[in-house]
C-alpha cells in the first residue's frame, strides 16, 4: 500500500515537471514568434514598397479593413520628410509597420472614445474637406488645391478609381482618421501604464512595475542624488520601451492579412469606411 502511494506521488511529481516544461517551452516559442512576426511584417512592407502597383491596390487588411498601396507610399513620404527636416531617429522606421500603428491608433480611438479629452468634431472635418474639394481653399484655386491634395496622399488625378462623390467620402475618411490617430495615440500612452494587461505580456507588466517604482522614487526624492537628470532620463527611456512593446503586443493581437503573401493583390473598389 505504501509502495502504491509512493508510486502515485512520483507519477504526480513527474507529471507536474512535464507540465512545467511544456508551459515554459510554449512561453519561449511564443516570445520567439512575437519577435519573428514583427520582423515578418516589416519585411513584407519592404517588399511591397518596391512593387510597381496602382495606388488603390489592396496590399493588406487589418481586422477586415483594407489597406491601400497609396497609404503605404504616403507613410514613407511622411517619414522621409521628417528625416529631411532633422528627425534622424526616424531614418530606419519601417513604413508598413508605422502604418499598422496608425491603424491601431484609429481602432483605439473608436473603441475607447471616452478615454481621451482630445477635441475633434468629425462632421466639421468632413464638411471642411468636402467644401475644399469642390471650392478650393483660400489662396489656391480649385485645380491647384486638388493637385496639392492628391500629391499629399500619393494619388494622381488619372489614378482616381472611384466616382467623384465616393472619392470625396474617401477623402473625408482619410482626414477624419488623421484626427483619430491623435486621439488613439493619447489613449495608448494612457493605457500602457493604466491597463498593461491588455497587452497580455508578462515582460511588459514587469517593465511597467519598474517604471512606476522609478517614478515614485523621483516624486518622493528617494535614492535621488545630485545626478537626478540622469535618473529622469532613465525613466524616460523605460517609458519609451514600454510604449514600443505595448504597441507591438497590441498589433499582434489584430487580424492582419498580407495580401501579396496570399497572392491576393486586388484593385477592386475598396469599401468606404464610415464612422
């Protein structure tokens, strides 16, 4: 009887050890997968940027929403412009990944619209764009305004793929989404410290705890020497790492389809996404 109990106990212990090994292995694989998936997204973006395709080509989908080639070109143009104007830290930014970040910001702004005080009047923005498209803006005639606007979003006049009314609606959505991105950015900056659990990442949770401890010490003056500037700088670096990891985690939770990988590049008329 005693031997039977001993054997049972040994089996239970062995099973627990095996279970622990399996859990650890899965966790390690999960971390590797996360890193490789981010790299795969960036590599995909680099590949698509080199393609000679129409601006309305659907290059990817995020949560069912179509991402068009001109959006990727526009993001690259924006990054290059910033670098040319002195923001050297943006030099190695991946345009496709940064575009996904923008889409995430839009999503967060829509899902958690009450979590930011950013003042945005969507209808007012729509009316402004519509009026400008049909009447031009002060200081520019209609033809000049339309050319500048299309250049800004990387579309040529002869490449417009929608009838005029639908295209104006599409333009409205572009500029509304820019405002949503600002709102979404604020929400992410807030949530990464207040709701790190959304990322479902133990590494992130630990970084948030360390950052909070650092900030508490700064506020209370604990362990702060004459070199307090370095201390604050370290806290800022911690915050940037938290934000970077938080965004990566959230992006990888989204349903992202890479159309070129699936050989599904298409120029069918995209859906018009209403607010």
